[in-house]
């Protein structure tokens, strides 16, 4: 062998060999990842060194929890897998709340955490934490990489698990010595996991039975959950509702899955749902659950929930079938596949569809009557800003076309009630875990995904302070997110419960320290606006929307305004406390 040939072979071998951190980034690139969110540290310094010359865009948040929420917002807005990088120890443990938030709402994510070298694991090394053990209850799956040869396969599997079946977060814990080790790199083309085989196609016979049950119904209701957003079945839902003329109610997580301004829309059901949605579910004779898991905030008292109805449940996750409410007909499978087949079967029966529409006419008239007599409303005021009014104005001035994020609390419920969501993936909120501090970082993640769209975080003064440091991230990356703080100087939702059920004993819910949110925004380099006058609400929002870059709007709102309707704990959803 000549020296020239030997050199060429040597050079080829060098080119093919990559370090663990290089393999990670190359795998991310092959998975189509364009943006990652994170915060550096000693245990991931090699990854960050390689990121320096990578084509992958990195967004530096100011806290690891916020990095996960930002990746979560990115994933919810796009439907793609969100990716996070955090260091070991406290960096990893800071991600847990964000991971649990994504897990409860079935959001596809891959979280990469640094770890101490494998030889030091279990020895209480500096910044060591068993993040796999800690996150096992709130991840779909997690990996501790102990051999560099397993790294490409684990990354391939992580993305596959995160985005298929019922989506969810997957964590990869990557020790520092694995990051610096090297090997000849090749990426698996396929995934074959014997223990993980999600069902895609629904059982044809079960779908046929569902079609027959629907055609025989007198008072049907479509009950749509967050799974419909995740499965991108808004077009199929719209077709199903319109072809059959079946009214639709959505959960908090599915607010944007069906147009809120549609004649067949009943709005949100549950604890703070509309009167007509809750009564429709209570009185229906067929409840068609699509991607919904019968959360306790939806059902109220279980033995009173839809007790007059037969129940069909369409869901990708077999463990969700009859988990809380016993269903009469389960159909397990990918919702897009299942609803496509269901529509085909129904359209083959045009006469039966005509009969269904005729026999449900009285039902739709009854619902129209409930809408008229018990609309979603509030008492307007000329002297004090009502939070509902602010949200209505935001809805009008954005033509229902913005991506809206929220924190958690009263403002979250008012947003669901009074913003007219008409497009899928435009309402990003923490439903299952109810995480305060979610909205601002989620908004920055959504804005990174869609730089040309208007993104607005609607917040309470309490929730906003959980991750207010992300104002710095907005300013650094020139993200034009608009923030609307509905400031009542209370932890509003807890205060509401204390008012209604604890004799107004406002224990630790009054936030009396006067925080100047305008100065806070300006300190970070953002624009701050404030108003206490009703007649300035519209102009304030207009000014914010017309201002380049991030803008914080503070609205001093009615302090003891309550979210109504409300279903008290232990009551059925028909036992609502209505606005007086």
C-alpha cells in the first residue's frame, strides 16, 4: 500500500469518526431539528462548543424551566418535536416542572441533560443528580447513555417515541465522558422496538359500530379533547360536525381545534365551561369523545356526568379508554386515520344522514335556546377595567388571528371564554399540570417558530412573576411578543375560592407589594405600557401591536372579579354557579 493511499484511508477514517457531542448534533440535524432551547453548564460544555459552529439555532433562555416551556410552546405551535439542552445537577432538576407540564398535556419533546462521567455516577459527584430516576414518572421514556455505541440508536428511538402514539417528552441523560468519546458514526434508518408498537389504524368493525350509533342518536354531542389538536384533525372534525350537524364542545386543551365562531360550537365544557355546553353533555343521549381523557375539571362529579348518554371514545392511547368514565364503544387508533374511515362510512349512507339531521333538529333548537337565555357574558363597567373586556378587545384587534399563550389562573379561563379561537394550534396553555409561569416562555418559543405571526401572552400579575426573567430573552432575540398582564394584585383563582367557600379569608393570596411592571419591562429593554382607564384599553392594545419588539401592557383590572360560570367541587357539571 502506498503512503498516499494510506493517508487517504486515514483521512477517511478521521472524517467518519465523531465525538459523542458531535454525534448528538448530527442526529438532531438528521431529525430535522432547526432550533434548540437551553442553558449551558460544565456537564454540557462539549455540546455547546460544537454548537458554536453548528447550523442548529440555539435560544438561550434565562432559566432551564423556561427553556423547556419555550420548547413546549414551539412544539404546540408547530406540531414538531421541541428540543432542550440543560446541564447536570440543578440544571437538570430545573427542567422537571417543564417536563411534567409537557407530559400531562402530551407534548412531543426531547430533553438532553448533561451528566457527570460514568465512573462517578452514584458517588455524589459535584452537580450529580439521578435525573432519569427523578423524571421517570413524568416522561414517556428516558435513557442514560452508558456506551457511545448506543447513542445514535437512543436518539433515533427518543424522537420516534416522542412523536408517535400519544406524544410526550423523552429524556436523554448524556455523561460527560460519552460526549468526548469518539466512534465511527452511522444513523439508524428505522426504529424497531419490540415493547413499543402504537396502534395507528382503528378497528374497522368498531368504527362501523360507531357510525351506526351516531346515526341512531337523537341528542348527540361531539366532545373534543387536546388529542384532536395533537393529531391535526381539525379539518376532519369540521367535516364530521357539518356533514352530520352535530354540536361540538371542546376542552381547554382543544379550544382552537374547532372554530369558536361556528354555529355548531358550544365552546368549552367543564368547571368554567359555558352553560349550554355543560347542559348539552348532561342531556345528550350520545357523547362522542375525540382525543379526550375525561379530566376531572371536565367531568365534575363522575356519577352525574353524561349519565343519559351512550359514550363512544376515539383515542390513540389504549390506557385512556374507560380510565375515568366507562365507555360503551372504544376505538383505539390514530385520530386522523380513524376519523377519515368514519367519514367514509357515513358518507356512504346519505339517506341515513338526512334522517339523522331531521331527528336531531329539536336538539339543535334546544341548544340554541340555551345559548340565547344563558350566553357567556359579564357585567360591563365604565369605571373599572373588566378583565373579560381586555380579552375581548385583544380578540377583536387581532381578528382572532394571534397565537395566544397564557399563564394559569383566572386570566387563563377568561381567555378560553372570551377570545374567539378559530384556528388550530393558536391557544397554548398548561392544562393538565396547571403550571404558573408557562405563558411567557411558551410565547417566545411560538414566536421563534413563527417570526411573522402575532404572539400574545395573557397573564396574571402572580403568574407573570414566575418566569419574568424571560423578558431578557425576548429583548436579546428581538422577539415581538406582546404581554398583557391583568393585574388585580391577587392570586386570583385561589382568592375566588376563598371568597366563595372560605368566608373571604384571603390567606396569602393578596399581592399588595406595588410592583412597577412598566419599569421592569424598561429595565430589560422592552416597552412598558399601563392603563387604569376603561376608555384607554383599546388604544393601549393598538399601541402595543404597532410597536416593534416586545411590549408589556399592564391593565389594572377589577380586583374581585370572578370567573363564571363555575362548578363547585363535588358537584355535577349541570350544577353551575352562574354570574349574578
